C-alpha cells in the first residue's frame, strides 16, 4: 500500500473518532476500505449493525440500497453515502408496476423481495430477505403459499429446489455472479486438485449443483475458516478474498473467475470516504410514506431471521 493511502487511512480513522462516525462496509469493498471500517459484513449484517450502532452518524460503504436500508431502520440517525452513484444493476431492474400487477392477479401470494432492491420495491413487498436468511424465512411461511420471489431468479430457483417449493420469479440476476460458469469451475477443479468449491446462491443453478458449499458472503467466509481443507475455489465477488485471507491466512484461495469484480462496489474510494466524513455528505433519506411501508417488510425479515 502506498504512502498516500496510508495517510488517507490515518486521516479517516482520526476524523471518524473525532466526529463519532461509525463506518460499515460490505465484504465486496476494496481491501483498504475494509481495513478502515468499524464493521464488515453482508447486507443483512450491515443492516443490523447500523440499527445497533450507538453512533448517531453512520457511513455506509456499499451500494445505494444498503444506505437506504440503514436510513429506514435508523430514522433518528444520519446515514452517509460516500458515493451515491454506487448502485446495483439487479436492484434497478425491478419496477413497482410489475409487483403491483402481480399482486392484483395473485392477491393471496406472498411477495418476498431480496434486500438488494430499492426502498420503493420493499414498500410493496410482504417481507424482505437476504441470501443468508432467505431459506430460514421461507421455511416459516405456509407450505402451500404462493411465493413471488424478486428480483434474483438464480437465488430463488436455488432456494426453491432445496425446499421443494414452487416460486414465481422476477426475471433478473446479479451480473457479477452470473459470470461464474460450470465449465470454468470444472477446469479449476482439474487444475487445483482437492480444492473445495464455495459459491454464492446468486450463481447459476448448474454451478450450485457442483459446489461443495453454497452460501452468502458471510457464510463462505465462515465455511472457509471452519473447514479443515486448505484449498478453496471462491465463487463470489473478489472483495471477500481479503476478509478470508485476513481471517485464515494459511488457506489457499482461487477466485472462480477473473471477472468477479463489481465496479459499483469498487467505485467507493478512500478519498470519497474522507470527503464524506469531513463534509457530512451525502446524507441519505427515504420519503416517509415509502419508509413506513418498507420498514414493515424489513422488520418482518429481522423477526423471522431471529426466530
């Protein structure tokens, strides 16, 4: 790491302490941003960390829906985003009108929206979920209930197959996890003998079928550290490699594809975080009429996930 980055990191640590600002970051953030964060986690853990933080000001190093979620769960806190253009293509592929049309046609169905969605989508959903808690939440729903799972089709299919349930899907997927292919995984398994394959459930079902473990970013981290194996092929965004390597440096990690880089996550830099801390910009808010509805789906997620 160069001297400029080290200076920026020192300045960030000093200012966040002086102003009592809590920094939460996603596992897909740049290495140096993970290193200056007070908390690192997946989207669900970030939401809980924001809610439980004693600080009145929280900087969210993640894409826009993550800052929105924090703002909805913490209306009495100041939520900062260092880069408001950091967004999620999959989340942006969803439209409220599509959800309302479905609900009109299927009034008894349960609409489950992945937390990777805008506040407006959460507001017309019955319950939210993340990749780490979706299966647990759905197990608590009536077995014969009709479920509309949005927006990640791969995640929905993979969960439905494990639970033996029938879902209706919104045709969208994570463009990063969609880059993991069965062919590439099989080639890596031949090259790296005895390597275990760990993939995110947003990957294609045919990739999931040949994996040794399927789980959220936090789940992949825990599995790697707990496993007695020494070599792992990692099928999720490259940012997780930093957290895994710090937690268990003796493990050999092979990224499933060189293309597993989220440009939106990586658009957040130390410079932008420092500017955000110094100027308390940009403050993220959610219109109250939307927040009142969306918070019901978020709180139900937390309730079911904690059961």
